[in-house]
C-alpha cells in the first residue's frame, strides 16, 4: 500500500485579524490578550463596548458579544497602526489570569467573524513584515524570551536593541556606495580615465569592509557559546563517581548512581547558572575497554562530547591514579582539570599525601560535599574568563555567521578581480555581498529562513 500523501498546511493569511494570549500560562494575576489586524478595533468595540483613546487604558466590562454575558472586568487599550508594535491596528485586553476567564475571552474572540487564533510567532512576524523590526532583532527577542542567565539576557537585549542589525546596515550602505562607483565606472568606460578613478576608491572601501567583517568572525564563536552555554564534560574511568559528582553539583538526582561500572550509557546534560553565566554539565560514560556494544556506543559518544567540550573534569579516585594517562587518548584540545573523588574514604594523612601528589587538581567527595564549593568557585572563574570580552559579541547565531562568511567570501573575490581589472565581475561579487548582508537583516531572500526563525516563538508573540 502506498504511503499517504502528506497534508500541506496552507500559509496563514496575513490579512486576517489574529488574537492570542500573550502573557504566561494561567493561572496568573494578570492575563494579556492581544488582537492584531484590520478588525482589531471592531473586536475591541464588540467586547469592551467602545474603543478607548489611543495608548490610554480604560476600565471596561468585557462581554461575550454573542450572549451579552460579562466575562470579566479589566483594562482595554488601543494602538492604531502604523504606530503600533506590529505596524497594524492592535488592541489589548488585560484581564484576571484565571483559566476560565482566559478561555471565555478567547472563545468570545473566536466567535467573531474573520478573527482567528494566531500562529506561533505571528505577531512578531507581522512586525518584521511591516518593517518595525529586522531579523537580527527578531532573533534577539527570541533569545531574550529563552534566556536563562544574566549574561544571556544582556546579550539578547543588545541584539534586540540592534547591535548587529545597525552595524550590518552601516556595512550595507558602505557597500552600496562602492557598488555605485563600480557601476559608474562601467557605464562611463568610454570616457578615458574615469573607470580607474572610480574603481580604486571603491576597492579601498571593499578592502576595509572585508577586514572588518573578517575580524568580526574571529571571535571564537563566543556569542553562540553564550546562547548555548559553556560545555563542561565529566569524564574518566568507570565507577569513580562521575554521576554522583554531577548530582552533587546539580543538587538533585539527575543521573543514576550505582556501584556497578558501566551504568551511564548515554550523555546526560544538566544546565547551570554560575554567577550569571550558562554552563552545561555533561555526564559521560566511563571510558574503558568493553565488549558490550551498548556500552561501546556510550563510550564513543563520551569521547566525542568530551572532545567538543570547553572544559573537561577528569574524575578519578585513589585506586586508579594511573588512569591519568587516558586523558591524552580520550581528549585533545579542551583544558582538563583532574578531580579526585571519594576523599571521604581516606584518612587525613592520606589526603595530605594526595594533595602533594596532585600538583593541580581538586580533591572532593561527591558523597559528603567536601571540596565541591572550591570546585564550583574555580568553575565560575573559568566561565567568567571564557565569556568576558572587551566588546560584546556581534554574532550570536550560526545563521548570522554563515551569512557574514558568504559576504566576506564575495568581498574577497571582488578584491581579487580588482587586481585583474574586471569591473563587471567585481560588480557582480559586490551584489552578492550586499545580498548576503540583506539576508542578515531580512531585506532580501529570507523566505527560506523565516519559518525556522519564527516557529520557536510562543503563540502570543
């Protein structure tokens, strides 16, 4: 039997009037219901009785227009377009945040002709389509919504305020000026020395712009790292207490703790906030020779994740001090800190001797918590040094990095063509670079990325 033909969901009609709950999940003290589109004023008039003055809150009885029943008493606000967040007519109802109140209000709105529930991210997408916000600011807004730490919040807010978008627009204007010079040189090629006098200053601008973008990309991906969190892999031989250490640091049981080696078969992740910096702890399978195919896969994943981490905590105990030679085999580039667990099983003299043998490392007890505070203090310092920069990161997403790489590549090709004196090819490469910068802010060729950007938004944004 042939596979059924998949149903293709039609794109939402942008001329519709949409509504949604824009505040947090109920129950809550206040619920904000937003309405956007050509019938927003009509909907507000039907539910609230009248439309208040623009941007002035008015206390109203919110009624179901079908039954006339009072749903709640709350505030109504009116934001006529284009001077609104989305560029369209918008209305807002601020109600009590009980589930029944919200359900009744949404049901009443759904009963009005030509109104429908908003798709995820549709309010923000309409703001983008009406030029109220560019694509980098959209991404900043999404990051702000999902920010877990103070450093992530600050970075997202900088993007929302236009840190990258404004810079990209400055670059784009410079590039357009260079393109105009090149095009003029081509158009007036029959007028003696005009092309040379125009092409040379254009290429000077292109070289400066290429250097700036290339330098921007040489940031060790700090912006993306801050969004995702610094990766710290807990690795080492089996049965040394890696999962116990993870649970102790996380202050909850997130990993299975067992006296039997090979318990952890997959990589377990725990997200931490260390003094405002995002850190992801990775509990990996014990690294050893094993005939178990499932454990072998866990060990393979452990080696891969450890190699991709920004820091490795290599956990051992007193009984397998000789396993330190495995560090080189298991990892390469990330820094490695040695953590000696189970010091609670040792006497004072043994612990003192251990500290002498361990020139750099952390003696801890995952069972009692001894030494954990010092380890966390050092981890916090490492995270601070890892993320802190003299200037905020401009690039915070892989999409942005790819677009800038495309722009820089086109600029380099234009410079190379300038040495050969091929003005027509220079102009084409500059158009490709400008097109790439346009994709960064959403000016051109963005349909293929819009759905990906907006699908992670909640319904009421």
